C-alpha cells in the first residue's frame, strides 16, 4: 500500500511538471496565432533554456552573415580605404552617414550595439546641460569590427585616426601598440595613406617644389622625422620639425602586410627644399589637417 501511494505521488508530480511545461507552450502558441511575435519570443526565452540557446545561435548566425555581406568587395562602403579616394573622402565623412549605411547591411548588429550604448533611441546622452551624441562611439565600434574582419580593405577609421595621430606627432611606439588593438594602422601603412592623400593635392605641392628647387637649389634640405626611432626617454612623443611631412622607407618590407598596408602604397623618399617653413605650415593647415581633424557627428 505504501509503495502504491509513493508511485501515485510521483506520477502526480510528473503530470504537474508536464502540465506547466505545456502551459507556456500553449501561451506562446496563442501569441503566435495573434501575430504577437515579441510576446512569443519573450515567453519562450523566459521559460525554456533550449529556446534561449536556440535564439542565441540564430542571432550569432545572422550577425555573422550581416558583417560578411558588409565586407564583400562588391559593396563600396564608407569603411573601405579612404586614402585611395584622396582628401575628399575625409572631407565628406560623417558619423551619421557611416552608421546609417552600416545599418542597411547589419540591422541586428547596429541595434544590439546601440541598445548597449544608450537607452535613448537617438543615441543622445546628457552631460550637465549639454546633449552629446554617441554616434561617434558607435561608429568607432563598427569601424573596429569591420577592420578585424578585413584589415587590408576595411580600414577607413584606422586611416583617419592614424592621420590625426600623425599630424599630432605621435611616436612610432604608440602606433604599434594601438595597431595591435585595431585602433589605428601600423607605421608603414600610415605612411602609405599619407602618400596617397598627398597625391590628391599634389599639383600645388609639385608647383611649389619646382619653383623652390629652381630658384634655390643650394637650399638646406629640411627633413621631417615622421617617426622617431631613437625616442627612448620620452615615450609617446616624437621629435618633429615644422616642415613638410616626410616618410621614410620601411626597414622590413615584409612587415607591410602585418599592419594593413596596401601593396601599391608608395613611400616618400625625397626631401623638398623650403626657403620659408611658414609656407609649409600654412599649406598643411589649409589642406590635410583641416580635413582630417574635422569629422563632425551629424544628428
């Protein structure tokens, strides 16, 4: 008799368990028949470990497909190398257009990252009385993701940051360390980007060079040290002359592929004589520096 009672209790508990398990499934099916899909997912994820695992796998698979599609060569996206298009690529850049373009290819990825950054749908955050846009934050994350996937082509963000650092006289060590984090290009690739951008406005530069060379062949050759290799004491600071940017040849050509340099990138091996250093400073300030440093986030 005692054994019969114990068996009956076990069967009742098992029946209740199955009843509860079927309960949330019935609820989910009711939501499904009413096309209330968000409630369907919420119900399943809340009550079923298997449903949570399946949902996560689906999300991972879909995001991988989105990023893979964004990085395909057939799509001329904003994240592709900007130096190939010259200085105008940096002049026309905006965080808003970059994020919107990425959203067309990667809606799930952008939605997940946006919700992680802010509770506001417009990605605004209040600092005191000031509203600050978080679009640059989101754009930087997206730029690092595509760079990690395709470092030799999807490197617009890293070129832009590298040029800003280069204009600020950042040392070689900083470039190397930040390159390992996917924040900027390596030293050789940065030289290549500088060379390409200078080709975009090389006419004025060439005319100036020919004029000065013709009239002052005996002028002292002024050379700018792009990266200071002997900078051991002042880590993070390069010794700079206020002259035209000068890029040295790489000591190790095989290292170019390790930091994202294009195969067709050239180096600046020649020095350019300048009678007046102020001419060079004005030239840079009006062209490259203004274009690189001013990349506003549009609301």
